[in-house]
């Protein structure tokens, strides 16, 4: 990730007067040309950006000698790996500069070649049944006959032949393609956050340069916001804000084109976050922070939610969009489905509360088109809503630092703007597209519920520490805000920590980017993310302490309480009675049963005696039973849960002959996307974990709490230790699980077969829940062999059910009567 700088001194020969002169640069690494201390052109070989136009017609008054600087990064478009596009960084990778030349560019030859390319594509792709394919073929043949490559004076006659074809117009019913420049840039993926700053500059300076010579070009800029850094000072927002900070001259030019309506910020969220795993409150903050940024910087909020490249979309999103002033949604990721083809490209998407948003998937199934004939034909042919609407999006440009659109893409589409036999292609904007779709929407279909991506199911589990950090930090920020709000309501002198909370929220939101929270990123990004979580935990604990000191100042005075008393706070919205652990006067840990009101606190002095203490008994066969008057459990020496009874009903939850709390190991060898995918065939490799390292032993013998512990060997090198806890008055059993994970291409789950029959299981999602089938009747059902959930999943029948809760996991499944949590 180092940067090399080259000083380039150029001298243009006077004999090149009147000619178009380019500086050509080809290298394995991405680069950027600087002129007069300002960036002027990005250079990326994979993005077809290998030259900088010095002059379009050399005049005597123009400088013939000049100095440029080229900033060359030691990474390519897809990071610094060897070979495969998704390889990890290779410390031995070398970057080669293969060409640095001053050349004359022959614009007439270029235009002639683009003409021929379009005609040949029409001849090949329109089909023998279409007369236009033959017209294009014979026209191209005539051009070859007319053109003498050694005589430039023959070029205009050849071009006139092509122009005659391109000038023949379509009928009024022809499909219209709305072409919008695009350059999707991942905020972190195969490169760290900081490299994204340079990728943004390389790409956007190229776009701005292109706009200066093509006033019709429009460019949709998503990923506009975010932040980087750990110091508690005002943050610089990512991408647009990074560019504003690091490249102020470029940012000023961008603002000019925003005002002209060419450079169009879209998105509506702080980053293009994962669409499944962030909590409801996190998603609200994504929209809040994003829309606030767009309002402050550009005087308007976004009306389109732009999320083309994340791994599925929660059924809660339509309600959150509508609440954020957004009525339109664009993505294309469901075209990646491995099993079922999604049935629509333009439709209304309805969320769990009935909220609807107009949704469009570009029918070309890409956000990086190149303006080719094949792509525009696919856009029309592939459109599953032909007849209902007659307009489609076409996003063109190289992404991930590739510089977005090119001049050749624009020149191709100019020739296809209204050419008989091809769909109309017009440079457009997201607003223009959605406005016309809204007018044509009367016959559109409605899709209810989640947009589930039938691929990348492994991202619900990959990088367990990131998943744990996200959940913990969401909880911490919730608690800080609750306690701080109570403190300011009680004492107006308390300063609500708004700026500190915004800083911490923005760090958390940045880590919810769709290649960071899913874990589909390189190790360097993981290290950055874990560092941000550490900062949120540290600062969050300090803010909690300050709020509690203000809120409970009187109770915390030495004279107000005895040394035996403990202040207990409840930041949830219901009264809770739970067993807590506290330090006694001699420093030893003691237990207490406490009751604390909702969103409140209590001073606990004398421990509350439970109506029925926990009874723990070891049986002759080594198994252990625990009972607290609400539930009764039995565990064998391997830690299996062999019985779980709800005592009031006498109902047994574990089927006869089955083990709950059964750990199972699966092979994890996906077809291609290693960190992303787990394939359905992994289920055929199930191996129960059966190697016992330490048998079940009682660690707390009852009273307020009973607990047992055991250890297993998992695979060849990993170990698992679990403590199983039953507290007094508690209607659930807790499992504290610690895994020392050293396996490769393995997948660890824990399974709970239950004696409940239901065709659906219920899963918590953002601000609600969702039901998914427990059977595999259809391909849509079995494609959900591994799904995501937040804090719980439940399977119930009338009057009885079993729920599986967690504090840091997202991958889950419920097939027939087995609840499974992916660890």
C-alpha cells in the first residue's frame, strides 16, 4: 500500500502543431497524474484509463514543455493479491511500469473504429431474422471497401456510411434505456480504508475531467459518506468528505458539477451498509447521518436508496426508507441468486408494516456496463417487466477505483441514442428514470417481505469477532443514550454527549459497510474494524459512567448507602428480575436476585430470597439435573441437553432419543467465494462433535444459581468450553461458550431438536420479526438452508414454543424441528 512518485518532464515537438497529444502511462499499479499541484487524471489499466490528454489541438501559444507528477500506488484495481481477483495481499508482489510515452492521438481513426465496432455488434447480435443486422453488415463491408488506411481523406466517406445507419430512427414504442455514469467504490474490501481515499480521488477526478468535455454526462455518486480515525475530534466523512479534506481543489470542482446537475450524489445512508445484520437502530442512524450529510452539503436529501452490492435486503428496509424521505430503491445484487431467478426488475417492494417503495433492478444485471450493443440488447431482452414499463436503468463505468465512465463508452452510446433496431439510449439521471417509472407504475407487481440473496450465506458468520463487536457496540451506544437521556431529564446541568456519541456512532456505521461487517475483507481491514470497536467500548464505558454519576449522584454518596448496597440499572423497557453478580465487602463475588423497573434503577441492599431456589443434582450415570420451579433440565456427561421441561405444563421440549446443545462440524468448501459462501452440500458432511476433553462437572451447586461446565475437542486442533447456567426465577437456560478456533474450511454449529411441530419458524429482524418455512417444499424454500437472524429465532405451535437466543451471532437455520445456530 505504498505510494511511489514519478517526476515526468515532457517536451512536445513543434512539428506536432495542430495534433492531439496524449501522455500514455501503463503500469500494474493504480496511478494519478498531477499537474500544477492538482490531480487531473486517474490511471488504472483495468479501467481503460492509461492516458492523459495534454492538448486536443496543439497551438503555438500552448506550453510545449511541462512537468507532470505521477503518483503510483503499489496495488491494482482489486488490491495487492497475486492471480485471483480475491486473493489476499501478497507482500512479495511487484508493480511494473511498462510504458511511459508521449504520443499523437489520431481522433479520426478512433471515431472510425467506434463506428465499425457498433455496426459489427449489430450485425452479430440482432439476429438473422432482423433486417437491420444485414444492413449493418453490408454497411460495414462498404466502409471497408471505401476506406484506404493509408489515405485519411477517405475516412469521412466511410464515416458518412455509418452515420446514415445511425440516423435511421426508432418508432415511438421502442424501449428507452436511461444511461447513468457510475463507479461503485467499496469503502474497504481487498484494500484498507485509507486506500479508498486515493481510489475516490483517482476515479472522481477522471469523471470531472470527462464532464468538462462532455456536458451531457451524468454521474451517480454513491458511497458519499463515512469516516475514518480514532481520535475524539470532529471526523472527516468518508469518500466525498475524504476528498474534501485531502483534495480540496477537486472537491470544489465536484461541487460545481453537483450544482449543474451532472455529478449526482445518491444513496441516502452513511455508507452502503450490509442489508441484513445491522440492528434497527443502526439502520435508522445510517439513514439519519446520510440524509443529514446530503442536506448539509448539497441542500437536499436523497429520494433514492442506492445499494447495488450488498448480500440481501431486510424486510424492514421499506419502512425505514419511507421514514427517511425515500420512496425509491435501486439494486442489482439479486441477479447473483444461485438457485432462483428473481421474477421482477421493476416492482413495488412492501415491508413488514405495509410500507412500499418503487424498486428497480437494472435488467442488464450489472452496475458496471461498458456501453456495448450486447449490453443494451440484454437490458431489453432480460427485462422481466416488459409491457408493464418501457424504461430501464443502465449504469456504466468501471468501479472500485477504475475511474468510472470512459470517452469510448459515451461515444458508443451517442451512436445508439436513437438508432432503428436498437433500444433508445439516453444519458439520464436517477430522478428522471424513477419519475417516468412512477408514471408507468399502475400495472406493476408487488413483492412482500425480504429480498433474500441466494448466495453468500457464509457472511452471516464469517469473522466472529467482527460480529460480536458490532452487537456489543450497538448495545453500548443504546445504553449510553438511555442513561444520558435520563440524566439530562433529571438534571439540566448535565451535558448530553451529542458530539461524542455522533463520533462513536459514525465509527460503528463505518464498520457496517457491506464488506466489513460481513467479514468479506482482508486481514488489514479486520484489524482496523476491531480497533474501532475497542474505541467504542472504551469511550462508551466512560460516557456510561458519567451519565450514571449524574443520574444517581445522591445514591452514590457514601452516607446514602451502606457498603452492602449495590446500584443496579435497567436500560430495557420492561421490569426485570434477574440474578446478578456483585463484589462483596471482602472482594469476593456474590450473587443477588434483584428487581429493577423499566428504564430505571434500584438500590439493592438485602438480597431477595427466591420463592424456589435452584436445585442441582448429580445422577449415578454422571448426568446432572437442574430445576428452578419454572423449568427443569437434564444434561449428560457430554453436555448434551437430554431434557428441557416447562414445569407448569409438564411439556417436554427435547424429543425422545435426541440431543439438544449438540455441536456439529461441517466441511466448508464453497465453489468460489471462500469468505462469502457456504453451499447447501455442506449439510451432507455433518459430523457430531464427540471428543470429550473434560466431562460435565458441577461448578455452582444451586441456590440463586446452578451451573455446570465441560470441554470438547473440535476438529483436529480446536477446543470448546461451555458453562451452562440456570438462575432462580429464570425461564431460560444460558450457555456461555468459548471456542479456541484453529480449523480451516470447517463450519461449526450447535443444534437444538425440539418437540414442536410448525411449518414456519420466526426470526427477529430490525424492529420486528419474519417467518420462514421449516420445510424445503420448493426451490425458494431450500435456497434458505442458511439464513440470518438477530437476537432470537423461535418455533412454536398453539400454546407452546421454544426460542433460541444469542448475544453475538447472526447465521441460523430451522429445518423441520431442529433449530441451529452457526458459530
